[in-house]
């Protein structure tokens, strides 16, 4: 396993599979009455979050605590540029406290890579700007594996604001590594520049994609959050028109087989990108994703801290 | 008055000659000349002193990053004898008081001719004209006006500015960036790489569309337009079209846009963050060809010093800009001379003669002949030197060329007949002014 986990592309197929397998074992802990395992006792993990987050930060915190690490949350929101402190100073200051691993989230793409280049400890990217969110891709793959089995040759449609989504970027990379096929669906304004060069297909037509007519049968659908601010940026005119074109409505659900899982990284905009029928219906695996998040992050922390020590022993 | 003799120098790379310099002018050309001070320039190329149309000296306001004095020293080490100090200081150079102060500081440093650029709009706000006539008539005699760093985006203001400078034969230097197509967050060439890296895209069309509009405004007003830091192949097409129709447009390209490409952004190292952004290699090739055929008139450094703490951020949060003065000649040698696109006559034209003409700067960019002001640069055309920012005279270190070997180096610079740099070293310590 690489020293830091900055991008889903850091994982080859064997490493990704090993992590997902380890997460299965970690997942079993969640149903125990006593959930704590001892392997990271005495190790210190800092969640250094420059951007607000509830679910990802809690997920990393629980994962670290269930492995008996000391987990400290540092909210550095607004610390850097606005207070005049450089990112480098913030990172070095926190790392100097004797941290064994940093979990970093930042609103700017590439910020976590920069932090990793300055500090001596391993770094996990918990989301950097509109770039990547590799543990989200791992938990999505974990959830998909639980429903679909092996992911090779499976077809996943990712729908929504691809251009501004770190979830989409990490998922395209990891799903490709695992041998799955991806189709990205969005209006042209919400597809990233140069997406034609990505290892996936793209489409503007959600109905043609979900029905299987455009790119073959769909085995899973991942709906992405669409921020309402995108309207003021002119990416689409109204919520109504977006929902009509790209929302997972009850009618569109009917295009899917009954066993096709529907994923959403949260938080959901009900009525915009996803209807309540889709979010709460039998295809929805949204809460499974949250559970998977803890298991996958336990596996990542374990392999980066304890796994490395075992390898050296 | 001492006389200085350059022995065996090759003007514009031509046959070797001695050059005797006396009382600030070239007194004699020929072999076997004698003087009080002799510089052995055997085999070295002699150029007219380089003229930079686009320099950020950061004074007043950010003296921690650069001052007029340290920037002058960096310019001299880079072979320059004149620089144009951009107006985006704090306070903005939008009044006679500020431009005169910058000019005085430059004269006090005495290393290069420091020519202040005046702002086009008051406070660079893009709303009302700055006091252009007052600046033009001031002791600083401003002839170049620019809101550089920001685009004069409003078409009416741009039209008025072009018209208003006519009595002074001045030029409006436009930072071409439509702020609606590329706002202040845009920091990476919009394309596959920016999409993959998740960096806000800066599409070339944001430059091209403004240049297209502005050449039409220049045609309509009959005024002089200068386009700063051209970065895209399609901008070159627009310039070529305009020049073919006799429109009074000139343009510059930076050394870094002649050599570096967007792929350097993949590490997210903000030393490569610059505005306009580094572009793909096809653009670089088009820019080189345009500079070679004269569609682009000049190389201008866009020397942009920044304190380290303004670069030690995430890419999107770091300051725009890179140093240029002390590496410009070496970069141009690599991108243009070693590729056969320009000879040394061409380098002199694009880095001295034409920039001086665009800025209406007398006494700079002159032919190397008897009676001309002795503003000269001595270049070793075959000495590869590794760029070491620790040796820079600039107060900042944000060079994208650190550790890179460049194939030519400035040996000496002569400003107003006096040597300012000898064998790469400044001849006088920089004052605190």
C-alpha cells in the first residue's frame, strides 16, 4: 500500500481488492456489542478539516476510535488564507504535535497533495476541492460489491454535477481499476472539460442511459448532489428543468430492473436530483453506503498504520 | 571621465570588434581600441540593452516581495537596461504622484531606466479613467497605460481609453481576460488536464474574445493597442488578421509561455501558477512561430515576485505569477535561438528595439553604432548555466526554472555607459531606497 492515499489512482487492482476484503472483516465489528479493536492503540490520528463536513469527519473519527486510535478533530476552516497563515504552516504545526496519520479535507483541489509533500506522516485525502475523494470511491465500490458481487464488466451510471464532483473523479478511476464500466450522465454544462479523454463513456440523455439503449444495461446508478448555486453560475436554468432532465424520478426508476442499486453520496437534495421514491425505495443503498464508509475507513487506517508495521516486522 | 572598452565583442552575433564607450555613448568601433577599463568580450554576443515592457516591482505596497531597487538589480543581472513597472501596486499607480515616485526610486537605484506604467482606470476598478493626461505630462512621462492583473473588460471604457491617449501617442496595454469567461479563481488552462485535476479552468477563449474585440476597437479609434502576455494560438490568428489590415496592434509573449507547458500543473505546485496559465504545447509552438515571424512583437517578462508565504498554499489559493527578469535571456535562447527560429539580430529586435519603440522610449533599443547611447548587454551564447534562485538579486525566489540549465547567460550589462553587471555580478550593492 502506498504511503499516503491521495487519489483513487494510487490503488492498483490488488491493493483495492485487499482493502475491500479487509473492510468486510471490519464491517463485522459494527454488529458487535463491543465494537473496539486494539490494533491502533497508542496511535494518534488527526482529522484536519479545512472544509465543513459532518459525515466524512464522523466516519473517519468512528473508524479510528473503533481501532483504538486517539482521534483528534482539528477544524481549520478559514485558518489558512483568511487568517494569513499559509497552508504549509498549518500542516507543519499540526504534524509537529506527534501525529501518526493525517486525514485531510480541503476546499481546494490538490491541497491534500501539497500537505502530504510537507509532512512526514502518511496522509489520507478526505476530499480535496473538485478533485478526489478516494475513500468515498472505496465505500461506493464496497457497497456495489455487496449488491452485485465482483465488479468486473459491471456497468455503473454516474449522474449529475460531474464537473464539480470529487466523488465522480475518484469513482471513475477506482471503478476502472476494478474492471467496471462507467457512463457519466449530465447536461453539457456540468461535464468537465476534456471528459472525452477519461476512461468512461458520457451521455446527455439520462433516459437513454437508464433504459440500456445507449450504453447497454445499467447495473447500478449513482446520483450526485447538485448544488443550487450552480443555477446562478448559469449551468442550468431552474430546478424544475434540471429535475425533469436529470432527476431520478419515480418514472425513471421504472426503467431500471428491480435489483439495480441506487447510490447517493449525500447529502441528498430530494426533489432535485433524487425523488423520495428513489431515496427510500428498495433499490436505495444510501444507508449501506454510510455503514460501508466506516468499514472502509477502518481498513484504510489499519493498512496504513498497522499494516505498515507488520510489513516492516 | 573613464573610458570603457569591450574587447572582441560580436554585435548581434556578427564579426568581432572592440567597442569604446565614453561619456555614456558609443565613441568608437574597431580593432585595437584602448581604454581605462577593458572587458574581455572575446566571442561574446553584444546586444542593445534589453527592454522589458512588463515588470512588477511591487513598490509601493509589497516591499517584502520586491522593491524598485531590488527589481532594478534583478533587471540588470538579466541584461535589461529599461523596465516598465506595472501599475497594480498599493496604492495603485493611477496618479502623477505615484508614477513620479516610482520613477524617482528608479533613478535613485540607477541600474536601469525604470519607466512607470500608469493605470487605465482609477484604482484598477475598471469604471472611470485614471488621470491619464496628468501622468503623461508628469515628470514620469508615462506612455504605457495598463490595468494589468485585471482586464479593461468594459468595452466603452476601453474605447474611451484608446481615444484619450491619442494626444500623447501612448499605448493601452491590455490584460486580455474576459472576467465572465475566466474569473479570478480560474487558474489552469481549461482542457483535459484541468478537468482531471479539478482546477478551475481558464479557457483560451477568454483571452481570444477580448483581443478580437480590442483590435476592432483599435481599428475604430485609430489608436494604438498592445496585447500583454499572449498565450494562445488563436490569439495569434487574431493578431495576424489585424496586422494584415494595418490595425495598430502590437503584442508581447512571456519567456515562460515560450518554454513551459500546462502539464507542469499536475503536481499542484503553485510555482507554476501564472496568469494567463501555462498552455498546451501546440500553443507554445504557435507563440514561438509568431514571435519569429513578428506577429508577436516582443518578449516581456511579466516578472511577478511573490513572498514564499503567498505561494505556500493550495494551488487555487496561491498568488499568480513567476519571476522572469533574471532568466529571460536564457529562456529565449533556448526556445528561439537554439531552435533556429531567431538569430541574435532577431533577439535584439524582439527584446530591445521593438519594445522600446512600442513604449516610445528614446535612448533604448538603439542600433550599436557610434554616437548611440551605450545601453548594452554582453551575452555568452554558449555557456550553459543552471538556474539557482539563491543567487538572484530579486527579493523573491518564485522561479519556475530552478535547477534547469539554460543555454546562454548575461555576462555584463552597461547602462548609460556604465557597467552595472560584470561577469554576472552586480557592481554596486543595492541601496535601501
